[in-house]
C-alpha cells in the first residue's frame, strides 16, 4: 500500500491484518506465540493473522482464512476495531479486527508454535512489543 505525505513523498506500508479472537463462552481471547521473527526481534505473543497480499480481494474473508490456516479455528469477522503503526517498525500498518470463535480444532501452524486462551486482563502481560492503550481499553471492555 502506498500513501503520500503532505510534502508529496510516497511511503510504502505493509498491511497486517490481526484478529482479536473472542470466545463468548469462556470470555477469553486467543493469542499465539512466535519464535525468531525476522522483522521484529522482540516479537513473541501475537494476535493471529497475517500480511495482506495483492490477491486478497476481500480483506475480511482473507483474515478469516489466515486465522483458519494458522490456528485451525473458524472465526466470524465482526469488523475492524483499531489500527496503528507500531513504534518497532514504522512501515507496517496493523489493522485489528474483532473475531468471534465459531468452531474448529485448535492447532498452531505456520509461524505460530503455541496457542493460548487468556483473559482480557492478562493479554497485555504476554506481549513483548508495544501495546497501544486504546487497544488495551477495547480488549478490557470485552469482558
């Protein structure tokens, strides 16, 4: 994705789609653990998702497919809830979506080596990268 700044310079962004997957029965959120991230060294726990590709015509369906591939779970995408450019890598645009667990067999895959359901209060404590206060507030209100 290319954006122009006020002085006319073009900036290239990689768009990352992430799902805040909420299980309405247990009131918990799914996070996944990554190892040896080549782009952000400090990155460990993440929300499942992935990079938006040119061929992803339907962004919201693409996220559901990425989550299915990485977690084995089927989710329903309820829409975007937050976006930001992380301080660790300012050429990324991260868009967070609220997703509801539908069904499936939980299985980490691809770049996720572990999956874990945590309470909204405990999500931030797992993250080793910046965690935006507005995203934290949103997640705490999912209780």
